[in-house]
C-alpha cells in the first residue's frame, strides 16, 4: 500500500467516504461532506492506494487531518473500503500518520473513534481520553496517539 497527499484527488477521497459512511453506515451526506473538503480549508487529505489485479493503483481508503493547535493534529474521516478491511491497511495507515505528523512537528494526534472500532485503535497504541458521545448518531470516544 502507498499513501499519497490527495489535495488534487479530494473527489476520490469523498467517493470512498460516501461508500463507507453514507451507504454502509447511514450517515447523512450533509454531515459527511463539509467545509474541510474545500482545498482552501487547510485540511490535509490522504488517499491509500493498492495495486489492483491490472497492476494499476486503486483507492482502498482515505483520511484527512488538520492542525488543531501548534502541536496537535486532528485526524478525521479515517475509512477503508469493506473489501480491503482486515488486510493490515488500517494499521499501516496509522503508522504512516504517526510518522508524518511527528515529522511535521506534532506531539499528539487526536480523533473521534466509533466505539465499534476502539479495539482496533487500542491494538495500534491509541488510548481513549473521553467518555462516549454521539457523532452522526453513532457512539464515539475521543482517542489520542502520543508521538
């Protein structure tokens, strides 16, 4: 898998998010697509790619991030297409995010995780730092990665 900055491929990122969050999970489209998808927002978009059977890279997942403060990056919209889950892409993506953010000067990554995904994130070294809250009608908790 390779991960690329995707400011010029935000439409690909949104298409993946629509599949995962809107179609699979029932998140209203007006909650999923927001101002952070505007290239001028300063939000960083990333696209996960894997070589397809034809040898060409095909999108498998996406995430976005923005600076929450001088040393904290907030991760959002982390998702992998269903047919590519369970193959280590999520773990690889989190390792990439941590290295990228640390190199960029961040000391911590924070994000809201769906409660059903918390065991995965904990196995990757993330820790819960909040109680349960609702986001798009689904229970979440805030998680952090210290860098």
